[in-house]
């Protein structure tokens, strides 16, 4: 990309074009519509109505009920990720060999043996790439990816689009070392942040695919002081640093509270532009950071070959990158429901506590509705005080008012796919029929789930680009049935490998615990699974201290010292090729005994 396209003036011109486009989306524009959607979702549904405080303003939040149900349904099924290398055979007959190697690999690595000595390059690539699925689970746990998924769904439901940015943080402590003496600590790893769609701009709004965009711009509100500090670290000229001034450009911030930050008057708009370039036959993603009148950071290489972003759209529109929120079209129904229920409540209150009228000449004193109050009255013209105090008879209440409100509520829920069976609001007299109705109601949700799984797949593909381009030589933390162990990994060996990502979806957690236990009982009674497999799959919290119970069973089934003492080095390494056995035999006898002691315990546990 021409550097003339990366000047502050040009980048702000591209940014303003994106702002104009979003401002013309729909009736109110993306910025204002998103704020309105969020207000209705959280319950602030009488905002700006100017109805006063004389009467209760009822809220029956149908929007949140629908949104919470759909978000929970989409995220209910657990997902796992698997990797394969394109152009590398992944043969089924290797499965047993790889399983055996995985069981013994921790002991081999601790003993200083090369676990890949007997493998060809394709076999090693196949094994390591296949293990990346387990490392992906480790990364998800570190990044608290479950929370990210929940928040991404909420943003997509309210604003139409969720954007996840993956970036390299050089300050992340890994706990790993580059040398055996553990003196050179390895730092740096990927991190994730969700970006409001209001602050995300693409170069071609007619293309839905992020990776095909000519450029991407991210908008941030950053304090002037922090920007100047960054510019000094980046070696920018002093006159350019002093040109940075605070501004009040907060119209594009998400939500009602973005512009109310305590130090907002000390901030200015910071733009980061990402784009792709071809160098040496390989794609590089580069970026430049500017504010309105200055370059904060000159062009730098992000270290990856794909844009570090992934997007999830709630509803898709033709020839438009940005998604559509369901909340936008539920708001008219929500307003009608709130108005009808408020009118119904007010009518009942008027009938129960009608307006009281008094004759000011006959009763000059102030009166209230306090029980037992004594009222002093003056008889005028000898007519007594019968007409001095009386209630105003309210008009008759139209009974269909409340019925209509309930009808709109029911129809809105049903048309949105959140019927009584899906929400669990019916008596479970016929379980089979309820499940059939619920399945039929949730079938249309499969399209949303497929798009969400694609969002996860795109995210993991970005992570993999960081792994093979930025990790260098380090060990990957793997957690499996063996426990926690570390796999040797050198990113240079896989920099040119094309990785294929597949998201596997498990059973939905919306199924009841009783059904899960019933299925497990049936499998256990038929001896399809053993007691350990049964306990591992029980719903959380059913059995107190289930991990302790499983550990007791493991110890009970471990071989005695007499039984385990029969293992020799030949028995231990029998399933491995001759190359590793030769490495083992070359080790000092004391080292052989250490490896044998550790591995024997693991073999016994298995």
C-alpha cells in the first residue's frame, strides 16, 4: 500500500467516510440506534418519553427475555477445536501410535529424549498440529474465552455485530524459559479484546469477509498524555508531539455513558489502520497509528498473515458488512406493551383511589386520605355539607386493554422463536411432546449457531497465525488425561504450513441433569462405560468431592510395589521405535532409573 494513503489526513478522511456511512444506516443511524437498543435491552424503556412522575411507568421487558434465551441457547453447547495440516496425510493407522506416544511423551521429555526422533517430517507435523487442539483449550482458559463468547453474543444481539481483536502482548508472563538454566524468561503471548462495532471501520462495506477488506480502521479514545508518551517512545519529532490536542469527538462512542467519563475532556481520537502487503511472495499485515494531526507510530509489521479480527453478525444484510440487531424491530412492540400495561395499571389505581373533589368555601382546610382524619366543614345556605366533598366517578375501563397487551406479549415471544416450550413455561405433563415442540421451535436458531461457530473458527485461525509466526521456540502447555505436560514447539517448522480448523460441537447443556444421569445410568448398567468414565461425566455438583472419590478409586486400582517392580526399561519402551530405545540406553544408569520410576507410576495409573 502506498505510504501516501497512510498519512493522518488520508486515514481521517477514510474514517470520516465510515462515520458517514454508519450515520445513514437505517432510520436513526447505527450509533443512535445501538444506544437506543441497549437502553431497551437493559430496561430503560421510557427514556425521553417525558411522561412525568405522577404515574407508574410499567416495563414488561420482552426484549431481554427473548435475547437472554437466544444467547443462552447459542452458547449452551460446548465446543472443541481440532487442527489438521493441509498437504500432510493424517492416516487412521497412526492413531494408536500417537496415543502411545502421548502417554509416554512427558517422561521422555523429562528424560531429555527426543520424542520425534523416529518420525518423518510429515508424521511430526501431523502429530504436533493435531496436538494444537489441546493447546487451544489451554489458550481459551487463559483468555477466559467463555466470558468473551457471552459478551460477544450480547453485543451482537444489541448492536448487530460483535468484533473480536486478537493482538500480541509483549508483557504476558508465560512461566517458560529460553535456556535450561532458567535465566532467560520467555515473555509475550496473544490477548483478546472485544471492540464495539461503532469503533470498527472496514474499507469496503459491501464485503462481509474480513480477510478480503482493503483496510480496517479501529477508533479509540485515549488520553493526550498517554499518546504523547507513546510518541516519545516511538521517536516522533517534538513539534509533532506538541501538536496533539484534546477534542470532544464522542458521538461515535458506544452506549450512553461513553461520553461521560471523568477525563473525557482530556482525550482525543486515536486511529489504528491495518492493511495487507505482499513481500517476498508472502502476505504481511501491517499497521500505522495516527491522531488528527500527527503520526503516533510509523508503519509496523503485526507479525501475522491474516487480519487479527473476527466478526459475528446477528442478522445479515445484503451487500453490507455490518449486521442488523433484532432489538431494533422489537422496540415498537415493546413500546405498545408498556403503554397498554401502564394504562391498565393506572385505570385500576383510579378505580381503587378515585379523585376527590371538595368545596373550598365549605372546607377551607387541606385534606388527605389519612384514615380517621377529622374534617371541619361549614354548612352553606342551610344545605348541609353533603355536596362539599365527593369522589369523581372514573370512566369504565375497557377490559380488552389488558387482553390486547397479553396477546402482543405472547405473539412477540412466539414470532421471535421464544415460545412457552422453549422458555420452559409449561407444565411437563408429556415430556416427549414438550421436547418435540421445543426442538421444532429451536430449529431456526441453527442458522445463528452456525454463524457463531464460524466466528469461533475464524478466531482460532487468527490464533494459529500468531502461534506459527510469533512463538519462536517454546513449549506448549498441554492438559489431557495424562495431566499437564509441555510439548516442544518451534514455530519456524510450521510457518509455511496451511492449517485447517474444525469446530466440534458437543451436546447442549440445556438438557436437564436428570436426563444426563439417566443416560449415564443406562450406559453403566450395560457395562458400556466403567465407574471412572461414569463419574467423570456426572453433572457438576451431583456428587460431593467427586474428584476425591475418583482419586481414591485410582489409588485402589494402582498396582502394588511388588507388581510394579516387574517393569524394566525394555517393558517400558517396548512400544517405541529403536531410535528412542537407543537414546535411553545411552543415558547414565541413574537417569534411566529416574525416568523408569516416573513412567512406571504413570503406566500403573493408566
